[in-house]
RNA sequence: GGCCUGGUGGUGAAACCGGUAUACACGUCAGACUUAAAAUCUGAUGGCUGAAUAAGCCGUGUGGGUUCGAAUCCCACCCAGGCCACCA
C-alpha cells in the first residue's frame, strides 16, 4: 500500500468541504437560469435576521431541512432555485447593534460577512448570484415604493394608536419586545398579564402616537378564504384562522334615553348606541351598557353632572400602565354616564357606563352587559351593584327553575332560554340563528361579523429601517390639500382604484361593510391633507448616517433630530415641509423578499457564462414613467396592463415562471405575522396588477423547534449550540445529518452532544466502504460491470436487491414528507447490510468485489447526497476515478462541462420498484385471544387455510388453544388470531 | 382563561390505514484487535419472576370505553412546551 493511498483514504471533512464549496461556487452550480428553466421549482426558506454573533444552530436546522428537500427535487429533474439573503434591517439587528455598541450599518457589514461565510459552510445549494439584504438601498428603494403604492391605493393611513414605552430605556418598544415578567427563581412560573421590557424587565407604559397603518382588515375575508386553497401545515392555517378571528354576530342599536339635551342628533333624530354581540339570545338578560373609554360617543352621551367623573375616568385609563393594572388586579373599574339605553325587548332602561375592560377596536367598542351569562359582565355588575338576570337555564336541573338569588358566577354555557318572552323554550346555541332572524325581522339589529384582526401598524420610532417615504406639508395641510386632491385626476383615480379593490368580488362582501363601518366609528377617517408620497424618481429615501442613532425617549425616532433629513421642499407647493421620520416595520421588508430574489438578481451580470446572453433582454424594464399616478393608470383592463409602461422591481415573465413559491419552509413562530403580511401584500400586488397570483406560497411547512438538552436554547441556560464548533470538529455533513436525525423535522428535536459521534461514525463508514470498493475493484472495471450487468431479478430475487429498493422507497417518501430522521435510519440499515457483504468490515482484508455492485454504491451515494452533499460529491468523483480539484477541473468551473455529467447533485434520483421492495418471505404473527404466541415464516400471499394448518402445528399455539373451540381472524400477510369461545 | 403541540426504555427517538411496541442512534456491559490506551469491529441491552439463549406476567402520562386486537380511535382528567389573552 503506498503512502498516497493512505493519505487519500482518511476522511478529512474540513478539506473536502472547502474544496467543494469553492468548486460549486465558481461553477455556479446552483444558479439556475431564471429565464429559460423548463421545470422551475422555487424552494424558499425563511431568511435569517442577523441578530447575534452568527448563525444559530436553529437556523442551520431549519435551512438544512429545506435544502434536503430542494436537493431531492433537483435530482428529480427540477430546476431548483434556492436563494438566501439577510433580513438585516429592523429591530432585531438594531438591538444587537445597541448591545455591542456599534453603528448598525457597520455591524451589518460585519454580520453579513460572517453570516454568508457560515451559510456557505453549511453546504446548502444556494444561488450565490442572487443574494439580497433588506438594508441595501437597492432593495429598500422598492420597499419604500411599495409603501407609496399602498398609500396611493388608499391602503395606508394614519391614526392614533397606543404604543409600548419603556420608561427605563426611554424608548418605544415593539409588541414582540414586551414579554411576560420572568420569575425570580426557577420554580416560579412567569407572571402573566404584566408586560415588561425584554431587556430591563421594567413594566411598559402605553403612550398614544399617531402612526401609519396598512388596511389589512380590508382583506380579512380573502385571507380567510385563501386558506382553503393552499397546502400548508394545518397548525399554521389554524393559527391564521384564529388570528383573523372571524365571529358571526349581530349589531343592535339602542336608543339613548335621558342624554344631555344637546345630544339629540343621530340619524333618526335620536341618539343611538350600537352594540355588537355574538350571543343575542341572552338579550332579555341585558341590564346595562358599557362603552370603551375611547368610544367616540362617550362625551356626547354623558350627562353634564357626570361629565367630570367620566372625563377623569377616561384620563385615568389612558394613563394606565400595565403595572397599575396589576395592582388593581382584574377588578373592574368604571364610571356612570348618567344616561340610559332602552332595551328594545324588555322596554327597560339600561344604565350606560364607561369601562376600560371594553376595547374600542373590537366590535363597535360598546358592549351590552348580560351579567347572568358573561363572566366579565358579571364581575362588573357585582362591583357596581347592577341587576343580574338569568335567561338561560342550566341543564338538566335548572330546566325550569329560575333562581338568581344565590348566583355567584355567570353561567356561560348553553341551555333552554327562559324569562325571555317569545323566545322562551328555545335553546342555545342551537336556536341562535332563529334569534338573529327574529331580531332582524323586527328591525332591531343587523347580522354582522366581527374580526380579531387589526390593521397593520407600520411605523417604528427607530433608526435602522427604511424611512417611510412620505412628506408632510403644513402649508398644504392648512389649505386642505392632499395628494389625493392635489392632482386633478388623482381623486377620481383614487376612487377608481378603490372601486376596483372593492368591485372585484369585494364590494358585495360583508368585509366591505365592516370596513365602511369602522371608518365611521374608529378614527380611521383620517385627514390626508398635507401628506405626499415621495415620487419614485426620488427613491430611495436614503437612511442618513447618524451619529446619535440609538432610540431615545419621546414619540419620535432618531431621524427626527436630523435636520438635514427632515427639511424638504413640499413636492406640491414647494414650501418648507418635513419628512416622515419614522421607519417602517421590518415585516414589510420580509413581506416581499420572495419576489425580491427574482427581481434583484437580474440586475447583476455575474451569472454563469452561458446564461449571460439571455440576461440582456431583461434590462428593458427600466423605461421611465413620469407619471405620478403610476399604477392607477394601468389597472388590469388589458392582459398586460403594465407592459413597458411602469417600472416595477420585478420582471413579469420571470415572476410568472417561478411564482408562486413551490415550497416554503420556516418556523412556526412566524405562523401569523410574517406569513399573514406576506399573503396580504401578495393580494394587494395582484389587485394593483403587479402580479397575477393570489397566494405567495403554494406549499408551506413549519419545522419544529430544535432544543438543547430538553430546553429551549438561551444564553441564560447556557445551552446554546454554535454550529461553527461542530463544523470544525466533525464537518458540516456530519452536523447536517445529525441535526436531521434528532427527531421528526416538523416536530423539532433535542440536540445532545453525545449523539453526534454516532453520525460521525456513520459517515466514516460510508467513506471507507466507498473507498474500498472503488480502490480494490478498479474503477473502469466496476463501471463497466455496473453498466453491463445491471441488477435485476434472475431466478430468485436477491436479498440485496430487496433492501436497495426498500431503502430507495423509504428515503424518497421520507424526504417528500420531511421525515428526515427515518430516511437516515434507512440508509444506516442499508449500509450495515452492504458492509456484511464485505468479508469483514476491516479494509485490510479483501473485499468480495462480486457482491457490492457499482449500482448499489452509486445509488447509496445519490440517496445520501441531499443529506451529506460534500462527502457524496467527493466519493462520487472517486468512484468515477476523477481527481477533482479546483484547478484541475476548469471545464466544470467554466461551465463547459454539463452539470449532470459530473456532479452527484444533478444525477437522476433513483427509482424504486414497489414489487422489488417487498420481501418474498414474511413473518406471520400467530395470536391467541389477541396475544402473540408465535410467528410463522411464510411465503407472501399465504392463504388462510394454509396459515391455520401451519399455525395449529405449533406447540406454543396448541398449548394455548387446547381443545377449546375458536374462530379465527386473518389479516393477510400480517396476523392470524385464534379467538377462543 | 383560549388555541396549538407533545407525553413511548437509562437518553434522542421509531411504529404505514387499529395488527409482533421500542426500528435507528446514544449510553452501558461483555468480547475481538493491541504491550497498553484510544480508535475500530462483534455481540447483549424495557421491567419483573427464573439457573435459563425455557416459560410466564407487566409495560406507550392517568382512569374509563369501542374492538378479536389500541401507543394509534372515543370520553374524562393530569403534566410539559409554544403562541395568544379583559375579543363581548
């Protein structure tokens, strides 16, 4: 044995992984031609946000799982596009920058380098020609442009909204930065109901700020309906459904009696308060009405002598921090307005109260109190000594008895309706529809659905994000001039687009009614006077370099203090105006990145040489349009309304070819926000004629959570796993396989150090067996024999063939269903069987070359390739006697060699024959009374008679049957059960 | 409080449509190789009773139910993790 061979035969993951990273990258192996791919397959994974020192092993877990799927699809003949980028704009990255006390822009450069280095080391088949970073001006130019499009379409508006404020950090916090207070000791549970700052644990306060919102509520019904058509993890669909939270109910108007004399306005000349309820069948039990403190009618309704108290209450609830609420517990508070609402059913007067347990955003912001049958109403009634009536009888004891005296809790369940005039004897919830019909028929109320979904708050009082591209001009505002009114055509076009948005199916829907209603009741009838979007020619609004970039107290972000940024001439009148200084939510960046990959890539021209020529034609989209109205002029009347007329960030042909995304994989923690926002934006794009599909992701799968030592990874627990360490020690292939082996991918797994050694051994064994077969057999020879004498059934089906087909079957099906752990286990079993074919696993002894065929070895490498791409590529070359180095294979690197000629990752995926995957011999289980007593080796397809005959011959079986009578249950090829009588 | 996951050996976990529970891996024990150790390879490994590689019983969070047969289906409950929460 010469020394060269020895050196060559040591598995050195570090060396071969570096080598193939370089060759793959230089040969642009995984950069498909977006323009001409015939079988496009968009394999997308949620891009990471660089918020810490480097890639988290949880990221690697997620990405590897997605990559394995994409790699199989590629070998199955698809043109797979698997892009990666960084979601590096936004609060996560900024928080990390604060922590390390470095300017986010500088930190982004450092993170970018580090993340991409790590991402490449993981061995994923990324298209490195088309990476994107959300903080690149090239990218956020279009994020801003998208904002202006939504503004022009009437889908962006301003309103006052409470934000979370940390008095200690003196900064505005996003919802996700407000967490439950952590316990002092480990044994305690976290206290719920107390929002604290995630960094300093200080209870947060609420502050009112005027901010930008997107009208996602307008799309609530479509977002709900769309779920039926898409192939997503069921749990994610349920989460979205719950988040949208559609509930059927009824709106009932109550006439206000005894209000202040001035307040007799409203439509019918009378003042009404409108309440929404999902349980109108309890309405005979209504004894009071409660308005939210922010309800617009509160002061109107309040009698003069109660004004002081009510005003005081409103003010107090506005200033209420979460800590105040804690000290008060959940005890109800409130103030009486002095007015009464007339209960249409009973004719009784119900006092109208104000209380902060009623939310202004939900329903109509007013609640009719039914203390007998609602927990909160009950608490409220007890506190303020309001009457409690029972109108639902609790079955079965209470069917006929009505007793409210000893009532110490509200009964919220169903039962017979009592004490309710014409409804007596009806049942709830069965007769709910009947009740609503009755109320509608009498004109007392109107069916209406209500939603949990709120409009999307876009504004962030932060530095590290895309400045919201809007300008506010006080001069224009004072004259009542807005963007909509300033352009002669704008208003009508605005109306046109609104009409379009609603007319197309939406106008008839109840959602349209809802949003119209909320316009009136909420304060979303906003005054757009003075607001102008920045024109496309002036985009991007660059994020200025700011020395003092850290968030500070108060209502404004750091940009508000940069005079050179704020000052701008009004685009309408030229007067001194100011820019919007908030930046947009990071979820806006990530809501269109799947389009961004396809879009921004073709602005670069460093594609594989054979692709370059095709690229030129796609540069034409740059034609200038000097039209403020842009899209509005090009509503989808024609087939290609935008063709050549409007600069949009993506190529229509390319997007049509590749979208929607074929497979999207990511964490379940994004079940609602990211995935819902992305769906929303996609629908808007479609409505604006920018794209042609309604749903962005045809198929989505949520992976599970990777924990470490049974607990979620966190610094405080000291169980964080850094992928770098493991890649260095074992190689990326081993880590990839081990991560996938930890448990079922869609359910998560537990990473334990001890286990990885086993995976390392497995790959070493693969390495050894491939090298033994390759070296001792002689490559040419083996290749020929593989081609000339393919495995196939001769007279008897060899066992080796069965296990190969079984393995192919299992691995193929397991990858398809993302059960990677069992796929790897199948490969381990097969490897063990292959090793048995060698005289001895020890390579010093000879190998029986007759027994392991080249077909088996090749098939094995192909099946393993998605999991362990580096080692399989290396072994593939060795088996085909190629000494592949970066320098020696210029043909491949220069793209002269076809990818499927040399790379294992472009080889056709092995096919299995279901017949061959079954053994001829089966083990038939013999049971007596359902208990296993023996097993029987039999030929597949054995008849019941034969089986019974053989089974009865068994002593073990006889011992249990004896002379007793029995009947039998026979499940073919599985079970024979003797049931004794 | 609501919703979603899950609960199987010493450990991570398998088990298709209800059909041999514990595949695969870790760990442990024993053996081979070695002067020795490491590495590697081979074998054993749910619990109890048993000398046993005989036989039997018990066993998938708990208690019931359906069934010839239940980790799997149904009902009630307990526990853990995640998300949301005064949503009428």
